[in-house]
C-alpha cells in the first residue's frame, strides 16, 4: 500500500508522462503528415526522431518506476530490470543524439562566424546528422557491453553483502562509464550554446549602430534559438538529477525517492516538447489550428445539446 506522499508523487509522474506523450506525439504527428506529403525537411526528420524517442523513453521510465514501486519482488527477482536497462540505454542515447542534432542545426542555421571551419560545416549541414548517428552507434557499442557486464555481476552477487558495498563505492564510476556517449553529446550542446552566445553578442554590437528601435530578424532568431538551447540544457541537467536519484534510491529500495526521481526526470520529457512547439512556427501554427478545431467541435456539441 502506497503512502499519501508516494501517491502524490506517482500521480504527478503519471500526469507528466501523459503531457509528454501528448506533446511529443503532436510533434511526431505534424511531421509524419509532412512525410506523407513528401515535404519532410531535415529539421522535420530530427524533430520526428526526437519526439518518437522521447515517447518511448517516457514509457520505459514509467514502466521501470511503477514496477519498482508497485511490484518490487517481481521487478528485482526477475530479469525485467536488466532488460529495461538495455532498452533505456538505447532509447536514452538516441533521444540525446537527436536533441544534440537539433541544437547543432539551430546553431549552424542562425549563428554567423567568418571562420572557414564554421563556413565549411554550414555548407555541409546535411552531413551532420549522419555523422552524429555514427557517433551514436559507436557510443552504444561501447556502452551496451558495460551495461550487460554490470547486470551480470549484479545477478551473480545479488545476495552478497560485500558486493552491495562495492557497488555503492563504484556506483559513480559505473554511471559515468555507461553514460560516456551522453556526456559527449551534452558537451557538444554546451559548446554550440557557448558559440551561439558569442555570435549573438557580436551581432548585437554591430546592430547598436542602427539605433535602439531597430528590429533585426537575425537578432530575434538568435534569441529564440538561445531560449530553446538553454532550456534544453537546464531541463536535461534536471533529467539526469532525477535519474541519479531514481537509480540511487533503487539500490536502497526507497519508494518515495524512486517516485520523486521519476517525477523529476519526466519534467524534461514533457516541458522541452512544449518549448519546441512554442518556438517553432510550423508547430505553433498547427497547435493553434488544432485548438481552433477543438473549440469548433465543442460549440457544435453545445448547439446539438440545446
């Protein structure tokens, strides 16, 4: 039986998951319709991949957390936890890879540097995604064997007290080793964010000559991209804090902290999707049309009722 606090956290996690599925599902639906019309752009492909991977990640996190809380004996005594760990690694790396691709895409499209390396990358923007996908495959080939090894070690020494102590002392090292790919992609996002800030600062200095009342579309695009990128970094750090809380709590089987970690992780998965919808003109227009259609349907139902 769950306590009041556990029930509140679990309800919040479920509501966040529903919001995440709706937000990311909407993004995927809009660009899947474009794909059917054969108008899917590179940005559309990145957003579709990001939305689908996040929907899968939400389900994995929810199944992992709910099973660990409601049915801990079945969860820890069977191989279910190990299988979920394998799936989580693949989907989590894929999600971060698509998010990094989106950040780099915005950076190359909006930033402005005279350096030849930047201009070379800007001309080859379509090759960036296949390159990052290659890094994704390499990171998975490095990470998955480590995850399998750690899972096998836990299975062999599940009831050994000394092994439990060793796992606590090596927990940080293990988590860093299995998240090397994620650290690499996050580092790329931080670098692009830093360079975008420099580009915005240099561009703003040039525009000061035009007067304070001058509206520059390039400057507005810089600011919009910065909001998306900074929100991603903040929410992503929050996501990993929640993940760390959930993983640490699962070792000591603390239900409250497991659900709290799951709730914290889910914030990134739903909040960033709504930020993307509000920051993308196509998605924002599609959402406005969808809301308008819902209002029209509601009015028709009210007229029929009267």
